[in-house]
């Protein structure tokens, strides 16, 4: 496991995103850092991979900037690069939400993983809401969580409106690494919700400390790994079922008929048996990708 995968973000004023983008891309190319980094006036959001040595160089380089000197890196081991290419891009937002100019200073209170456990174990009256997309939440979620049917994070305003009747309740928001639930919780506060929390460091931070606890299933990640399985107990490994045989699994494929490209969950045996296609019609298509039976 000579590679590392970093997940990081920070909401902070960036004075010249264009200058940073150009110089940062050059650094990544020079040090074989692959992945995606988005920078905007409101901050930075990235997930990158590299060898242990190069990732250490990367962390030193990024934290040499005053605005990023205290950035929190969530780090995973890997046997190879988790990305094929390198992208550093200037964006309007570091995560697309259409929630602009939100006041993070008055956002949700930061809830540590052990404090979330106490919420569950004490029988506290609270609701926990997933701030991720539906294709992420279907393969993993917190026990008794609300998993809104969001196609993108831009739907969060609609979710907040749907939760309006529960403004007086304790609300906990969560996402993969913290970036979406930080903005989601701040938006709820601005909409008049009285007692709002964000899970500090997101699912990644929680499951590193407490596997086999209140997290159920797998974690969808935006790199070549596709998913991470944090739990060891079989009954907690998967919350989704194979599209073909209904066997518990968490693995996604795209239908290999390129005219279809439907995203579906499949166990290994069924994806091979069905030629990575969702139907007989798609299996018969002349416009199929070549399947890798790995």
C-alpha cells in the first residue's frame, strides 16, 4: 500500500483563484499528483492520490499557503493511483449547490463522532439527514437517517423546505467528508432551524473511528475505487441489493450499451453473466463498451 488518497476542503476566502489554479496544476504535474481540485472565491475542495512520498510533499505544499495552513486531510491507503488524470479548476462554488453567500460563522454546530454515538445511545429525540445524492445514500447511510431523493446537492433547498415542520427539533446533517453538510447546516440555520449540527469530518471521519457501529453499508467515493467498505460485520456491509438477483451488494456499474448508460448496482457474478448490461435489448446493442471482467 505505497499510495495514499487525500480528501480535503476548506471554506475560506481565496484572493486569486486563477493564479492559484495555474500554479497548483503545475505542482501536481511535477509531482505525479492525480485527482480533482476545485478552487473558488469561497475556498478549496479536493481529492487526490499519489505515492506516500509525493502526498507528503503535496500536504506540505498546500499548507504553506496561509489560508490553508490548518486544512484537515482525510487519508486512505491505496495500492495504486485512485485517479487516471489531474484536474485543477476554478469554480463558482467548491461544491455545486446554488446556495451562495451563506454565513458559515452561524452554521451548524460541529458534532464529533463520539457525540453522535451518545445521541443514538441516549435515546435523544433527533433527526439525522443525509446531504448526499440518492445514488450515494442507497448503498450506505446512518441508522434511522432521512435520505432525501436528491439528484444533486442543488436540491438541498427543496429538502430544507420539506423539513420545515421540524424546525424545532435537533437536526444532524452528514455527508462524505463534511463539505456538503457544512453548507447544508448553515442553510438550515438561516432558514430558522433552531438546533442544527453537522457531523465533523463526515462519514469518513466517523467510520474510521467507529466501524460496525451506527453506519450501515458502504461509502460512495468519487475516484476509481467507487466505494469504500468500512464495516467488518456482514450484516452491516451492504444496504443495497443487486439489480439482477437481489443479493446484498454495493457495487455500481454503468450499462455497457452506450446508448443507455444506466447506473445500476450489481454483484460480480451477475454483471459478468449479463455482460454489464441492464436488459436483453442492451446486450444486443452494437454500441457496447468492452467489458473488463475483473
